C-alpha cells in the first residue's frame, strides 16, 4: 500500500474550530483527491473525507476508504505530513 499515495499537500488553517488543516492527496500519480480535513477530535486527530451537501442538508462522502487498513493508511500519511509541515507532534 506504500506506493498508492504518491503525494500529500497540507494547507494549515487557523480559526476553523477543530479543523486544523485541509489536505490533498495524489493517488498513484494519476488522481488527486482534494479537501480532506485534518480534524482534532476528543481522541486525537482524524481525517474527514471530502463530501457534498445534499438538498436535505445531509452530507455525503464523495471519497472514502472501503477497508480499515486503507483508512488507517490515509490517516497516517496525512497526519505525518501535517506534523512535518507544522513542526508539531499531533497524534491519531
């Protein structure tokens, strides 16, 4: 799974409540997924997947991992890059 995400870009934000940053990932040098959210939760950092708001106000993810292994991998590479970019040591 190491070569699936080939680039991670982090865009730190301030004054967005629990959202610490936004991230874009490049998948296999072929696809870009934008607007993943780096969020500080009660149990540590988690990654919010990009979503669209439906007419009824409900949010629907437009990109999401199918397996827990994939979710953990995406979270790890984004949090590692976030820590590198911001010189912090936030944890999942």
